[in-house]
C-alpha cells in the first residue's frame, strides 16, 4: 500500500471532568485505562453529536457543557487494520453520577494519572525524590543538547529559580514521555497492556493520558478567565465548597479571604437563602451562580488568587 492509499479513521475522545468532595475526577472506561471514545460514523451528523453518542452508549452518562479540545494526528497511530487514526478530543464538564455495573466504567481521581500535579499541600515529595534526579540524568545523557534539555526541565518543573506554572500539565507529561520515564513511552501505541501503576501514575492505552493532560491544562487555564467551574457545582453551594472545587482543578491553594473578596467583587454568585452544616464550625450560607455571569464575564475575565507556594 502506498502512502496515498492509507485510509484515515477519525476517533472521537472525551475528557469528561467532574469535582466530587473536593477531588477532580475524570470518567474512564476499561477499568481506568481509557477515556470514552469511538469512531466517527456515517450516522453521526457532526463530530460533537458523534462524541455525545459514544459517551452515552459507553457510560450512560449525558454530556452537558462541551468544547473541542485538540486534534491529535501522530504518524505512529494506526489501527490493527492499517488505518491511520486521527483523534479529535473534547473537554466536557459535568456532575459525577453512577456508572454502569460490570462495564469497566468508573470515575477516577485525575491525580492518579498525574501525581506530580497536586500542589494543594505544597510540592509533592515525588518531584524532588524521583523526578528531579531522573530528569537530571536524562538531560546529562546527551552532551550536545544538555543545556537545552536542562532549560526545558527547569521551565516545565520550576527548578533553578523558575516558577511552577500549573497550566503546563501537557508540557510536563510530554517531557516525561520524551525522557521515557512513563510506560506509554516504552510500548507500541496499540499495546493492550500499558503497564502497572507506578511512581508516575496509572498508564492509559493509546495516547489517552496525553489527551487527558491536554484537557487538564485547558481547564486549569480556563478557570482563571472564565467562570466555567460553576458547570461542576450543584445548584446551591457554600463558598468553601466552591473554593475547594477551584483548588482541586488548579492543584494549588487559594487565599481564603482573597477568594471570597473576589466572589463579591466579580458579582459571580448570590445568596440562595439556605445554610449547610460545615462540620464543627458555624453553618455556612448557601449561594447560587448568577445565570447571566457567563455572558457578562466572557470578555472581562475572572482572575483567581492562586497562592504562591515556596519549595
């Protein structure tokens, strides 16, 4: 078969995110090894309709807010039939619901796939204890590109005085991939056994962990200028619950008083009239999202007061 005869198959992949009890969650299939996905078929009137159909068929979970994420067309992605696979990915925001029993569908904590990304309690020990020495060795292995490699490592992981940028989820994943520190870099893309869960998280089949990293990066960046986090909240919530949801997605701590002041200044929420018990403390007021905020803030933006965390 010549290059001109290669057939192309379009695969639709969903990164469906929820926040549950202060933890960021992603809907998966194949016991956590895949994202919901399926090929574009002639019966699908559009890419998005095809995506919704596959997600609902595989997981029985409806999709609410959804936006196109990225198109992956790596030359190494081929099906068993020899078709080149182009993955069109989407990011969806929803509320966590029940999953089908005995179908391999489950909600997973996304830090299970990216344990180095959770800075809510400070820098993960994994970075200094394992990732740093491994990347130092990788950078030093190539004499000609040692300086360039180390510069990339510092920029991605915040070493040597560089600041940690929570939005760079994909760059960090791809750097670990290039350094062959994760199982996906050491197997064929069609391998049905992507490796056991280790220090650097749970591997996924095909390029699904890369797609998940892309979705996490997009969402972390987006919550800073669009109030999309409200898509993940119940109709009524406390300000603490809202703050914890934002912290879960960003992987960073927020200044409590600054966060509450921001909610007042941006006029994003209004009191709902009820209260909720918050453990040993005083009952907390319940709030709800103002329905016109998305339109009002689409251009103006919303800056979140992420806490600076020292190493």
